[in-house]
C-alpha cells in the first residue's frame, strides 16, 4: 500500500487510536491521535492528490465515527472538555454538513454549539384598538422545531399597514388561543399590556407579519464558564461568557448560533518562481477567488487586514488584495478566519517581484 505520510511523517507520530472514513461530499480519512488531536486526510484518487490537515478544538478528541446521512456522511466525535472550574465533561458532538445552504442566517461555524431557531413568519389578519391589543394571525406561529409559540414568548411585528405603531417592536405573547389564532400583546419584559386604543386603525389588506425573536438563551451548561462566539441573524456579535448555562446579547434575533470559537488558517507553501530558487521574492498583491465567504483576514501572521472591509453579506467573487511584505525567501499567502463565518478559497493568483540580492 502507498505511504500517504511521505511528506508529513510527523503528523501521525503520537499514534492513531481511532479511524473513520467519510465518502461524501468529499473523501476524508479521519484519525484521532493518542495525544488527543484530530487529523484528516483529503483524498482525490482520480487526480492522485491528497493532503493532511489538523482540527483544533478547546479539548481533546477521544473517538471518531462516520455514519450515512441524507446528503452527506455524518462525522461524530467524542470530545473531552475541561471547564474553567475544573469539571471534566465528555460530549458526543457531530460536524454540521459542509453544504449548509444559501441563507447567511444558517452559517454554523462554532464548536460544541447550539442553535436557537425562532421559525418563519406568519401573516397578521387583524389587530384591535384596545387594551390589551389583540392580534389575530392566519396561521399559528411555531419555532423552528415545529413547537407552537405561547404565553411568555417574545415576538416581533413588522410591515403592518394602518396600525404602523406596532411595527419593529418586541412584544410578549399573552392569553394565547391556538384555536382562535389570537393572542394579547404585552411589552417585551412582560410587565404591562400594550394599549393600542389611540393607534391608527389596522388595514385588513396589509402584509404584516409575526415572528419569534429572543435575546436570552439557555442550554449551554456543557460549556459553562467558557467564552462563546455568537452569530445572530447572520451578524457577528461580541463574544459572551456562559454563566449558569446561559447568556444574553443586545440584539433581539430570530436565529442564533453560539458555541466555542476556533481559528481557520490557510498558509501556502513558500512561492518560488521557476529558475529563481534561492532568490528573494516579494508578494506585491494576490488575486483570490472566494466562495460564500466573509470576515477573512489576510497578510502576515500577527499583521493582517480585512479582506471584506465594510461588507456584511457573503461574497463570491475575486478580491484583488495588496500585500505589504518585504523581500524574503519564504514568501507565502496567509489567510485567517476567526469569526463564526464561512471561508472557502477556490484560487490564489499571486503577483511576485524577485531579486537576486
């Protein structure tokens, strides 16, 4: 059998304790090492190309398994994590599908994470001028898992015509009746009814909608005391510290992913022009083709710039990036992703200047 560690003999040096093969969407051989690291080997047999990579997390990997999924094979791992108070936990975790969809709100790029999904919008069919204001909906609202909303849940109302005073605000549902498709409105902290007696009359031909929103999240006891990254409605939030298994953010949101952060790094091998071995080279710029990417840094380790400055939506295009590197015999392209956002690079085309001095 061929030796696939010829150019990376060190990578399995500590010994392999568990191994699993993933066929879809791309062939990957996953290996857990005796030192608690997880490595993978991507393999394209038709092109006779393979390469190793490390997976780093805040903990130690103990086992790996692959089971068939719907569209992709599922990779499952056992991870040993130590909490700040010294508590040791072992979690069974799985990797999200590589094909996560096209909606930026569905980006899930955290470890040991959970998702709050407030579900889709439902249309408003009536709003009364009364205290409390009573909302009637065409279809009863549900969360992403299909469970009905009810008393105490927070919602956001938008696009109401006529009674525009309702738009853009967070309310608490009360006196909910699934059969009648009605509920009363209270303020966001559930301390007072909403008095709409002086509001403009609701227009029945409007396009108002209701959707579940939240800004406080629980269920994170498995990473108690740790710092977590948060993506709320596709917007990166400030990091939070998990306390009593929960955290809060300033932004009311419909879909939130939170978990342990990790850093993804792409670092090319030293770039050498034909016939210029040993000469010093400077990268003046690089044309990089990104696919559904955002939040990426480039440059030198410890001295990076933003690839997508002032951009808030995923980008699929070429970026023409200037580099400030000096002449070196180790010229390389360095990309780094620290945000809970995707990074996929399809091509790197550098522009080089070479000197013999």
